[in-house]
C-alpha cells in the first residue's frame, strides 16, 4: 500500500467501528453487541477504508480486531444486507460483493500484522474476517461457521475458498465450506484454524499482548514477511526464492539489520525502528 496521499484528510470518526490507538497498536472493535456485531454495508466500507488509511499512514505496527459483547461477529445483518440484496440488480450485487472482497484484501495486504481476538460466534463473513487475519487468538467459547451454503450461496465467499484450504488444508476446507457446520474452539485448534487457544475471557488480553510484542519488534521485517507469505502462495519455488533474495537484500540495507548487529555486539536489547 503506497504511503502517498492526495487531498483527503484523515478520518477522525468512524460511524460503524470503534477505533483506538496505543503507541503503534490499533484496536478495531465491531460494536453492535445487540446484533452480535452483525455487519452492515457501512461497516464493511468503514473497515475497508480504515485499513487503507492506516496502511498509508505507517504509524500502526500491529492491529487487533475484536467484537463487543457476547461474540466476535455473526456475519452479514439478515435484514440490512441479506434482505436488501433481494431487491438489488446484478450491477449493485457485484459492487457489494466486490466491496466485501476488498475488505478481505485490505486485511491481507495491510503492512502490519492483524490479530483477530475471537470469542463466541464468528459466523459467515465474521468467520472470513477472522480467517483473513494473520493470527487468530480464541477462547473456549469461540465457534466458527462458514454459513454461506446455508443461505443458498457458494461457500467460496470473500476469498474463503482461497484462504481456508491454505490454513487448514483442502479436506477440512471442503467440509467447512460445503456443509457450513460450526467448529468449536477445540476442533479449530486441532485443525489449525486458530493460532492460540486461551482461557475463557482471555482472548482480547492475549491478542493485545501479542500486538504489543509485534509493535515493539522490527516492523519492516514483519511487513515484508506478511507480504511474502501472501504473494508466494501462488508462486513456483524458483520465483519465491528469488523474491526472498531480493527482499533480504533490501532489508540488509535497513537500519534494523545494522541495529541488531550493534545490539548483539554491545550485549544490549535491540532498539527497533522499523526502518
């Protein structure tokens, strides 16, 4: 994501999300607890646009995505999205579905790690938002459900058919996307859908701690690692090792690489600057 901006100023207030900042860590909270944080058209658009702003500003080094109340996110709002789409024409439906995909791309392409803190339900689009994060920290109440076939749509929504097999393998992905059955936290950990299973109620705390650790580390190295993980999913080995070589050559000119050597030589902790 290019850091260069045009005339638009930074958005100070997001209507459909709660956003906080703490010394390089951004926290985005889906805040419709009365609807289990069901997504609206505005919530999708705000999340897409916010991620673009944060990516350009380069002030954020890690991001936590969570949900308020009893769950993470129950997916698209049945009335405000599913009901509304029944009266849309094909062009409008294409615009909407492209927007949801752009939101997932923004999560994958932003130059900082994203940690999803999952408790309670993560269903439909909510499950895909968690899937698009770099880390999924969940407590025992978490349950994931890719419900798209349950409403008569393809299970391959918002990039799920691309991302899920790469996280849990084709066999598990086929089962989850085809049947739409819920997956509890214990099974999600077993098949590799979550990065860490915490004690009940501790997912947000643990996600914040991981975000702080990442934010205090070498941000440029993290950004390039994330970029390579995404880009190399579809590359042959020869192209991948060449991209790795070019990336390492660039980073070896960075301040953080020199700082590591100085810190090691002087027997002190490194002072990472993300450069």
